C-alpha cells in the first residue's frame, strides 16, 4: 500500500471514478461541531493561501460499475468526504442563486467534477459519492439536483442547512471559500489486494466521531467479505438488527443487546460495560468461534428479536416462555461444548415460571 498527500478535491475529482461507502460502514455521523471545524479549516486555508491537512482517506478498488467507471470502496474517510461534498453542494446552489461564478466558471460547471460522474451537463450522470443505506438517496438527490426522497436523511439535511446558513451571513466570499476548498489536503492510500484491510482500519486514528461498539462489531464481521457478500449479509441480517432498536442514538441499545448475547454465548469472559464489549467480542471470534458468519448473524438476529422487545426490563430471564432458550438452555456454535441444562426439565420450568411471574407484574 502506497500513501501520498493529495488535495481533497483532486482525489474527489478523479475522472471516471466513483467513491462508494460499503454496506458494512456506519451511516453518516458528523454533526454541527464537525461541520463548524471544516468550515473554519476552509476559511483558514483561504486566508493563509496554503494547504490545510484534514485527515486520511483509505480506499480499495472494486469492480467497475455498469458504465465502466472505476469504483473505490471507502474504508476510512467517509465523514470528511461526505461533509466536503455537502459544502460543495451548498456552495454550488448558493452561487447559482446569486448569479455568481466560481473562478470564472458557472457554479454547476465548476463543481461538476467533484459532485457528478460523466459528461458535464448530462442530467442522468450519477453522484460522485454513494453513501450507505440510510443516507444514499438524500445525498444523491442533493448532488444531482433531483427531488428529495419522502423521508430524507436528517443528518444530511441538517448539515446542508448549516453550510447554507453560514453562506447567507453578511460578508461571505464565495470565491475565497472555493479557493479554501482547493487547499484542503488529505493523506490518501489505496489498499492493495494483499493488504489486511481490517488491521489497517483498526489502526487508523483519524479525527471525527468515534466508532460505536455496534460499528466495530459490524465492521469486524463484514469487512473481510467481498462487496456482494457484504451487501447480502448487511441487508439480510445487520440492517434488520439495527432497525429493531430504533430510535437508538449512538447505537447504545444495540450495544447492550450484543453485550447480552455475549453473556450467554461466551461465559468465559464478561464485558463489564459498553467499553469492554468489542474486546470480548473479538476474543470470542478469534479464540472460540468456529461457525460461519451466517450462523453467527442469524443467531444474533434471533437473540435481538427477544432482547429488543424486552429491552426495558433487561435480563435474559425475561425471554418468552416456549422459546428454545427456555427449553434447551443456551446453545453453542463451538462443537466441543455441551449446552447447559439442555435436558433438564426442572431448569426449563424455573425459566418458564420466572417469565410468567415477570409478565404478571407488568
């Protein structure tokens, strides 16, 4: 893997190239504080007339799209690429509405290479950056000037409004901002086929919103898979698991569910608090687990169905009477382990009675 320092817009403006956020990545997460930081970085770069470093972008080459454009899967750097794209969209729209040119060009022509792929002016040209499930349609519509989806991404829309509000302030200089955007620089790297993307991802320490426990678990499970397999696993298992706990700011409820599942599945190590969940999960995966990713995600999905329903009561003892957890005890995906109390009817009856007593107290 070779690294180099690039201007952010030179990277984003690579011809016939699209940047795609893989399915395993978290949704766009930067808020107003990070937007303010980027705004200040751009203004500072414009004022000083020199490059301003804002972080790293790591990506890997994937199969070309149907039109023959190269596709780059972004392993790290989604947040800054997306926020810079939102700043570009806001600047394009503001300059167009105020009949201003950017460095001698019309606003749409000037920003086209960084927002769209294809010939300038082609109404069907797709967006340069493709986000993950929850944010994809909103960013694509904003970048291409098409109608927003019925339920647009709140984070995308909030940050677009932030940049527009700053541009509406008295004294805003669109061309100075445009020059500042061109001075933003990143350390970029394309991961080679032999590089271990998971190790690279874990070792990066870039500024921004920290990954949640759920982000780390999801990335661990999906990152090593190919693009199509990532998408299948995400859509079949992970997206429904996430949706069970919504609304879930910071994925706290999902992290609690993963912690509960680990308490049953991996009794040798106990996670005391959310900060210990991912290390215990990695230890389980690397030292104990012998099944397939489908096995694990399928079991986690079934566990979370019950956990999410009974979340406010906590406690695994609240599982519904009649489930295999109550009648068979916790199973295992490790071949040499014996399920606890698998044939103990007295144990199952105690669990059923506990569930009944809990339900009666509601």
